[in-house]
């Protein structure tokens, strides 16, 4: 029997071990070089794509939590804060409306029925800047045929009386010395009074009255006035506001809010407004007490009449964790929830109960524990993961 050399025996043993390893791992290559002859099948390629997508893209897990890789979190701009339960000032939501500041706004009304005529700069339009005392338009009096006839008859009667008074003054002046001086002075005063009455009546028939701006600001509404338009007495023609001085009027159904109020803010669209409390009336309007607030720094996007949500903080305390309003999201059932960053790549939706704090924050009174990290930016994007 032929003896095998030790070197040959080692080579055969390594070859056998190599073949067993390849078979056991399903033809996978653990070396640095890939076999050129091996080509993946269609099923294998599809499985590889699915595996890659599951590893790189966010997905919703069977327990309704989310798996979001770190790279995707950075792309979505996910930001979190660590919440802590503390004693907070309770907030109350009120329905409010942006109004013009009564101290810096004005209104131009028609003092009588007449025809509107353009001013020196034409007809005022919305957004035009005006200064106090500027002539915005003219109001030409209008009257019916009967009124015009009566005015003309009154002018004719005053002309006749003035002519008689003028002759009387001339006759007294010729008899000066024979007629007491006091009678001459009385005749002159009567003649001058008739002349003024005649001029006033004539002016009420023909002349136009200038309509001036009561305050400086911007024309917020011109009520679509056109040149020659007939308006009634006391009709509002122009409204002027100062965009840098706006206010908010809110209705409080609990009159004690005005006493316990500490601070206030408002939410107008996506912007939060800081409010300064001015005061509240002492007479209910539609079973509510009107409260007046002045906007600390008005935004250029605000408009008079725009509805806002006012949140006032009172002296009453509550126990909860403060989170930004943008952290809140709605579940499919309509319940309010927040996303909690439970693990480095896992997010869990927590149902919560909240109370308002201010226009930008809410107090979570149930559903969170101290130390949990709540998503503050990107919560709406996480809710879209399916």
C-alpha cells in the first residue's frame, strides 16, 4: 500500500474543509473577493432589495411603533426634548378677534347725505398711507327738488332782507347826528348778520365739505367708494388703522379670569403672538366679559377682523409636563398623542391628556413619565410612516 506524504495529506484536508464550509453557508462568500462565475437569481435579487429597504427606510412595526434608522432621523430633522413633571400655571382658551387699537385708529363718516368727490390725491384705496388732517375726499350735498326749491326761496328772502337793511344803513348814515349812534350801529349789525346767513345757506347748496383723516395710519377699508357715489348721513366711508398698533378682543365666559390673569398669548395661523393685558369691561356681552389685549409686536400678516385663539395663564396651578404645541398629533381614532423616542431607532405613540398653557405650549397631565423624550420637530412626518 502506497504511503501518502504529510504535505499532500494537509492539502487534501484543507480542500475537504473548504468544500464543507461553502455547502453549509449556502454558497456565500466570506472572503475579500467575490466569485466571478456566480450570478444571483431573480428571487434572490428581490429578496436582497426588500432586505435593504427594510434596513434603510422607516417602517411601522406590528405593535404600531416605528422603526426609523438614524440616517433617516437626521434627514427628517427629528428633534426631541426630555420632559419633567412640574407645577405649572393653568391656561384657559378664549375666542378672540384682532381689532384696531382704539387709541390709534379712526373712522370717517358722512355728516349728511351727499355725493362723494375725489380728494387732491384721488379716491383713497385700501393700503394707502395717510396723515392726520389730510383731505381724503369731498362730500357734495344732494337734495331733492323740493328741498332745493326751499333753499333757493330762502336765499331770495335773505337777499331781499339784506337789501332793505343796506338801504336802512345808508339812510341812517345820511342822517348822522340827527339819528342816535346806537340805532346806526344796530342797523349795521343787522345788515352784516343777513349777509352771513345768506352766505351760509348758499354754501350748503353748492359747496363741498372736505373729509379729513382723523388719525395717521393706513386706510384699511374704503367700502368700495367710487367718485360720484351717493351716501347717506352717518354712513362709514373710510377706516384708518395703524399696522404697528393692533389689539385683540377676547370673550371670557368666566368673569374671574380678568382678576386671576397673569399673562396671555394668541395663536394666529402658525405664528404665536405675545399679548399685553389692557383691561376688561364690567358689562357682559352675550353672556361673556370682553377682555382687551394689545399685541406686543404685530406681524405684517395680521389683519383686522382675523379670528385668533387666545390662551391666558391664570394663578390656578396644575401638575403636568410642558411640551410644544407642534408635538401633538392625531391618531386614527381621533385621540391626541405624542411620539416618544423610546429607543435609538424606535418611536412609540403615547395617548395623552392636555391642558393649554399658552399659544405655543400645552401641559400634558396624563400619559407621559418623567425622563421620556418627546418629539418636538418632525412629529407630523412620523405620523405619515406606514
